[in-house]
């Protein structure tokens, strides 16, 4: 899995996936990223801000190194939220 190449720990991914099964948390998370564009997801400053906000929503404290790993992962994926194939690929990566 490509997220592991960035040093993102599997236990962190599993905890986040579990927490996102809660409908209230999932809705807050969706609101956080509502209106995000592919250009926003290539802006290191915006992505870092979203990672920090997401960690607060999920009540998942992260070190600076973990935040940087996640930011680097998001930037490298070149995600276009309007492209269904990109979203399917991400969904498959974290099933």
C-alpha cells in the first residue's frame, strides 16, 4: 500500500477508519473538506491546516513528523475530488 511508503503507521490508519464510521464525526470531516479542489489539495499550507483540523475532529493527536508524512502523502497522490476514478482509487487503498 502506498501510504505505508510514506511512513504512515497502519495502527493510525485503522483508528481513523474506525472513528470515521461514526456518522457525526464523518459529517464534520466532510464539512471540513467541502469545496476542496485539486489545486487546494496541492497547496502544502492548506493541506497541513486540514490535517491539523482533522486530527482535532478525530481526537487523534499527531506529532509534527506524522503530520508531515500525511501532507506528503496527500500531495503525492495528486487527488482531484471531482474525478470519480481518483476517489475510487483512494477508497480501494484504505479498504
